[in-house]
C-alpha cells in the first residue's frame, strides 16, 4: 500500500512500474533547498497560465482558476502553512501537486507547453535578477561608509605602501576612496551581468520548443525580461549567467578580503592605525587583554568558500553535452551559499567601516619615518635639470647614509642637504615635508587635497545617480 502511494505521488510516474527507492529519493531531491525559488516559480507559472488562456491553449476559466490557486499557495508558503514534500522532488512539483489538489483537474493544465527544464531556467534567472537588486543596495551601503570615512577625516596624511613597505605619503581619504572605486566596479560588473541574465527561456520546453501556439514575448514582458532566448537547446542547458554571477560574487569577496587584510594589519599593535568597534570584535578565552578582529578574519576566510562555489559550477558544466542533464541540479546550492556569504559579509563589513576610527596621532607619527619623501627629493633634482636616473642614485645614496646614521631625510640640516648635490637649495625644505609632498600631487587621480575633494564630490554624485535597473 505504501509503495503504491509513493508511486502515485510522482507526477511523472506513468511510465514506471516500480516505486522510487527511499535512498534514491533522498539522493535526488532538491526541494530542501530549491524551495527558495518559490516566489519566482509562482510568478513564472502565473505568467505562463495567463498566456495559455490568452492564446486559447487552455480555457480562460481554467487559466483564471490556476492563477487564483497559485496566489493562494503563495500566501500559504509566506505564512508557513505550506507542507513541502521530499517525495515530490523539487519546488516545481510541490507547487503543481498542491495546485491540482486545490483546484482539481484544471491544475493539470498548467504544465501545458512547458517543461521543468525551461521552468527552472526561468526561475533561476528571475531569482538572480531579484538578488542583484538586493546585492546592489548592500554594495551601495559599503560605498557610503567609505565616503563617510573620507569626508570625516579629510586632511589626515598617512603612509602609502607598496610591497607592504612604506612608500609615499597619501591622504587617508584617498585611501578610503580607493575602496569606493573597487566596489564601484563591482556594481558596474553586476550591471553588465544583468544583460546576460535578463533573457527569458520560458517556451523552450524540454529542449526543442513546443508545437503549441504560445506567445513567448507576452510571458517575457509579464516577467520583466527584456528579451527571449533565441535557441531552445541552449536556453535549457545554459548556466553561463550563473557562472558570471558567481564570478561577480567572487570579485566582491576578493575586494572584501583585501579590505579585511588591511584592517587586520592596521589594528595590530605594530601598526595601531585604526580602532575597530568593540561590537565587531571578540576577545580571547584565555588572554583577557585581547581584542581580536574576528569579523575581518572570517570574511577573509569565507572568500575561499565563494571561490569554491565558482569553480564547483565550472567543473559541473565542463563535460555536459546538449541539452539538459540532471547535473545542472548542482548549480543552485553553490550559488545560494555564495550569495548568502557575500551578502552577510557586505553587511557586517559595512558596519566595521562605518564605525572604525583612525588613530590620527599614531598615523601622523608613522609618516615621520620610512623616507616617505625620497621620491619627492629625486623629482626636485629632476626639475632642477638632473636626469632622473642620476637623481634616483643621489637620493638612494642619501637614504643609505641616513640609515647608517639613524636619521631621516627631513632631519638633515641645510649644510648636510647641500652636500648631497650642488643643485639643492633652501626650497628643498618644502619638498621634504609630507604635507608638501601631498600638496604637490594634484594631477587627476592623485592624492593632492584639491583633487581628493573633487573625487569625493564625484563619488557622492555617482552614488546618487547610478542604477543597475533603469
């Protein structure tokens, strides 16, 4: 009796004489995670039913009953009253079976002129479009946090680094706006990704299209797609859009990881450049003095998890012949996990950036060491007529002499400076100050005060104007 009931539950069971093994059901089901697509699945089914009715493929009254039934099912799911059944395999079959139970044989007409192959591809694209909107808001939030830091601490000068070695003085605001630019590219990348996601595969059916007189443009318009897929075989087997989205997620995590690494370094006692908010740090179970940057560390660690999802899907797709194969069921868990990881990481790191406080006194003191204006001295000599390579050598030897005597370039008096080269005069003192160095770099994209203020203004303007969905 139990076996007959199990077989009866399968909406595709007509061809089969045996019930599915429980082990196989457990292994092949996807409803435990793809039920996350229920909103998109119901939206797609409503659009499909409306089109079937409009085209006279099914009776209008049946189409209306289907739409009303689906709206009730959506309400049940939203209120937590819907019973998901593993034996029905996936989100699509669960909803369709519930619809048929609710409205009778008319519910069986819903699947006319479509397959689960084009249905899931449509749901997945709708889901990614919806999630890109949420993701964009989170990216906008962290950009706003960097603008806040840049605006609040304008004028603070810090050491800039290459190879994690002190290099040249820069404005702290300039450093903050560098991260603004990273996340700006992430939003632009998502905007470009939308162009490939925004294609409606509904109507491709299993792989060859359908013989019914459907109106694909109608369903595409109703679902908010800008175009329909031109090839039914490609439409049901394509997951490039998911790969591209995972790539976008991976780049976002890479940027968050770079930020995390920098904050971890800056928070260390060796640097002591920033104070991270207590609410975003933890302590040690044994060392009472510790304040650990656990949030940035976890974000840095979770980056590999998102990369793994990207390469897992690459690997799943690499050997698939046309068209649909069940392997494609493996696309969603990876993307869901990566998406959730990125969204939570963006949210928590936005809080860190908004509330962190630069230790201005320590940062300023750190600009006094490391020969940060050595390049400025070389440029000074070049402007006096010395070829750059000769100027580079003169300053390099001067730095070596300073290291030997435990001094900095700006600590040398005029007599010592004149000994470096005959072209050096009193006006060199302005060049050797970190303030003078920063002031001099007013080229576009540089760290000079005026251009950084202008860059901040442009960043605020861009933040107000940019939209992924027009």
